[in-house]
């Protein structure tokens, strides 16, 4: 992998196109064994769009911060009110 392509690879491993002719998603494939904070957040909210690695990290985090789910849901409720 070139240094440019590696630098443009996103958090989830989905590469950004190097030019207009290259379609999105042609970079490094999605690695479901690596947790991503957006999917962990989805897990805390009770969503379905997460993988085992995300759930594992979510549970380990909840061991350290047991009230985190309350905070995450309060944050989502605030965002809904603020955006309305």
C-alpha cells in the first residue's frame, strides 16, 4: 500500500479515493475485528449496527463507567431537542 493511500485510509479502513475516477470504498476493506467508536455508541444506545468487537469494547468500558449508558442516552436526547 502506498503512503498516500495509507494516509487516506479512514478509521474503518475504507480508503478515500485518490482521484475523481476512483470510486469510494476501493481502499482497505472494513475490519470487523477492530472496534469503532460510532458502532460502540450504537451498541450503548441499543442499536443493531455493531459487531462483536464493538460490543466487547462497549462492555469493558461499562465496567469502568457503569453510568455511561445513561449519559449516552441523555446526550442523544439533548441532540434531538437541540436539532428540533
